[in-house]
């Protein structure tokens, strides 16, 4: 009886045990099914797995395919498996998931190791159990739970996502997705950005030791940063190399060789403030924000320039842009030092000729435009408290031409310090296409955000005179050798206004040719042309046809360049002369593609006929005289430029604005130099004229272009129309230039 009862009890226990086991299995299966279906919380759908949300930065490319930079919340763009070096793949697998090719998303052997050694044995050095696929799942769909139970729940969700990823993607696709999603520090998200930032390379070009550095960063981007913590980075790199040797990806000899090498970086930080063409990228970003408002994705949403990984192919020539930025730095390093020296000792420096009250107003306005002011205002401080804060000394990092410098000064003094800096704008346009090849908006975007190339409008001075000559030569059929009496001209209908020459000793009273007059920037002749050979309205109408969009009043004074125009307008208008009188609207984008390379829009320059071919050519001949023996003569004898150049200098009243226009048969360039305000300028015309401030930027730029054999810079002449038979020499009117001469006559250009 007792034996039978015992057997019944044992049978019951077996049934209960099996029943419990089956229930647990059913519960676990049900749990994972519900988890997979998203019933227990968010679970990515197949579509979301196919298109995981990631902030893909827009890539900006130069005209020959070079990557200029990124526009986005994160510096991130994707690459495919075939574009990744095997060295990188091997380093990643050896270090993060040695059994990657053997499991299906979850490595139960690793989990068992973690359970026995880490959890039960307390050995934290035994490593984690997450596979690369699980880490990818976590990167694509980050955890939200903060509690211990929530973390466990999130871990289980990652298992499910990992299995889904393994089912829907190949191992190669998972590896490339992983490398595209991780953060490498230094504002580098994804392997393409990281390769560019740390080594200035593509992911396919990485050497073994470079790949090891980047894989080493995955554990802790800051702690193992080769920039911030080079010793830690070196140790971590060597750990990765040892892992590669352990799993047979490199030999013992290669390991010894690579471990002995120091880390050699080509650090190229990518941010909105740094890198090449920063002003251009910001201008492009603002343009694209408007473009996105009228362009839609397949799901009906607007494109987002910061997140959708667009690819923008621009007209910028990478080599020319780099040459231009280097030219600016070379010239301004000396020019700024000269300006500091020139203004030293003046109580009102850097301002000239304005009251203390006005100076105070400028500083107050600069204070209100600063980030510090906006922050303090948001904190609730009063105007009096904010100003007091600006008068307290603090540590700060300020701009210098020898690199940013740590110093201690009051924020108020820093406002004054930054007002001392001269700035620039420079644009080069290819006349035959309208493509903008060079775009420099200022001296340093990080510290001086205002774009002087497009947004700035300053008085153009004598650089406007070629337009006056063009209208007169067209309307009255004049040639470069036509002579006009070099005498004062009075405009009776405009309060008897009589413009003066900038230099009294300039052959006054003689008959001079148009070519000599423009070369020496003679105001009398410009005034005579606009009064007797054309009209102010005809000049205004002409420049509108040539691309000047800024409204202009048709007054005689425009003959001296009293209008405020942008650098971009001037470059585009001057390019018309080279293109045989056909104006090409300046453009800076050739096409826009989505993240997968599908073309969304193609751009072409609009054109219109602005001037006849013959007159356009004759104006260029006049402007060649400026370079070959006039106010731009130093391009030849000081800088040794040999290519064909037509040019024009310009300086406004009090030397507030210095300009230079340089035209090559394949490139028209405008350069402006000046202070933030017109009251900031050199007190000396010798230092402040366009030939001294702006011309050297163009000269140093062209010198680099001429010497660059890979650039294959065009050095031929302008195309001469077959109808032009006039002698352009004008009896050798140009006086011989003696090297070292102070060009007191030739460089009076305002």
C-alpha cells in the first residue's frame, strides 16, 4: 500500500515537473513571440531594419570628386563592405567577436563563459557575451530602460533584433552596418568619417596598424583617443594587434613590426568650424535648408540636410580652394601684423574718425551679438549685470594668425581685440560655365562667422570703372587707343559736382588713351565717359544684364564706384567679359543625390546676352594694361606671374575697402579686404590701397595655381574676335616699370 502510494507521488512529481518545464518553455516562447511582435514594447519592423534611423550627414564633394566636408548633426556617412579594408574587418572580428562567422546572432558559448567566469567566478576580465550583431542591434535601437530589470528586458530585445538582423542580412552587410554606426570620438561617426578624421584616408586604404587604432577606439573613444590620450591609444592598439595575431590574421613577425611603430596621425578634424571651405559649406547648408522645404522623400516627408545623407556635388575646385585659403593666410599673417603696428598708440584704435559715443555703441552692439550675452540674458541677468560680467577678467581662447591662443582678458576687451582684424572675401568663377571654383567668405569661420563673399556689400571703388568703359565703348564705338583730354569734368545738373583725380601729377591737361586712363585709374576720364559717351542709366542697365542684382541709382557718381556690391556679384559680372559678352549666372552645385546615389536634381547655369563680343574683348585689352603697366603692375615684377591676366584695383575713401579683380581666360576672381566697419582702416593709402591689401591675395593664389602641374592651369590668351583689327599697343604708352619703385602714380586706384 505504501509502495503504491509512493509510486503515485513520484509519478505526480514527474508530471508536475514536466508540466512546469513545458509551461516554462511555452511561457518563454510566448514571451519571445510577443516581444518579437512588439506587444511588450517597441520592436523594429522589417522596414525599420531595412532602413534604420541614423543621422547621416550630407556629404559635400568638389568638382573632381574630393570630399570637401559634411553637413549634419553627426559627422556620419555610410560605406559598403567592398569599400572597407580587410585589415579593418580582421581587427574588428579578432577583438570584438572572434566567433562572429560561427554564430547566428547570439553566441551561447560566450554567454556560458560570462555566466561561469564573470557572474559566478567574479572574473571581470573574461570579457562580455555580446556579439557584434547584438552590439549593432543596440546601436541601431538604443536602450531606454535605466533599471536593472529594464536593462535585462532590453538585453532580451537585443537578442531578438540580433536574430532578425542575421536572418535579413549577410555577415558582410552586418559588419559594414556595424562600422557605419559606431562613434569613434572627435566628431567622427562611422568608419568613413573616422578614417578621414584620424588618417585622412578612405576606409579601403587603412593599414593594419591604422585599423587597429580605430578598432581600439570602440571600447572608449575618449580614453583611447590618439589625439587626447596617445599613450592609452598606443597600448590599446597593441592589444588589438595581439588579438589579430592570436586568431591568425597577422604573423608574429608582422605583430612585432607593427607594435614597434608609433601611431602616425594625419588628424583632420571635421566640424562646421574647421576644414576646407567652411564659409562655402555654411552658405551651402543655408541653401539646402530652403531646398529641402520644397523637395520630398518617397514617404512624403521633406528631406533633411542634417540627417538624410544627401550627396551634394559642387563646382568648387579642391586644389584652387586650398590655394586660395593658403594665399589668404600667407598675406594676412603679414598684413594683420602691419595693421596692429599701424594702429598702436591711437586712443580710438582700431576705429578712425568717429566719436567715443559711436565707438561705445559699436561695442555694445557687438556684446549683444555674442553667445555670452545671449546665455547671460537667458539666465535672467539684467543689462547692468551683464555689462559688469563683460568687464571681469576670465580665461579664454582667442584667434591669432599663429593659431588660437589661451589668454586672460575681459570679454569686453576681447570685443575690442577682434575689431582690430581685417577680413576678406574672395570668389572665382569659371566664365564659360558660371561654376564657382573658389569661395572664401572670411579669414576664419570659427571666430568670424559673417560671410563677406555673398552677404557682405561694400563700396567697390575703381573696380567698377570697366563697366563704365564698356558702356561708353559700346555706345560710342570707342577703341582702347581713343584719346580724351585729361581735364576736370563738371556735372551741372548735379550741383556742379566735379570729381577729382587721386593724384594731381597724372598728365593733367594732356590727351590720353583709354588704355592709359584705365591702367592708371584716372577719374577725369571715367567722368568724361559717363557724361559725354554714355549715360548713368546705360551703365546701370548694362551691369544688371551682367548679373549685378543689387539695386543701383543712375547717378554720375557711379563712374567712381560708389555702389555697394558683393564679391560674388563682382566676380560673376566680370566673368561676362571673358565669355564674349554672354553672362552665365554663377552656380555652386551641379547635382544633388540621395543617400543611395539616386539623382534628385541637376543644376545648370542660366545665361543671357549682356554685351557684344567685340566690346567685351576690348575691355579685357584695357584691363590687361592695368596689369602690364598700371596699378596692378606688381603682379608681374614683384610676384612674377606669367599667365594672361586682365585686372583692376580699387580703393574707397579713407582706404576703407581694398579690391582687386583678376581675370584669366578661364577664371574671373574678385577679392575684397577691409575691416568689419568702414571706420576700421589704414590711415595710409600706401598700406590701405587695393594694390596693397587685396592684390597680394590674388597674386599668391595665382602663383600657386601656375606652379601646380596637376592643376594644369590655363596660360593662354583671350580669344580675339576676327572682326577686331585695331592696334592695341597704342604706341607703347606704358611706362617701363623699374623693380623696387614705389608706385606712387600707378597705384592711385580709387
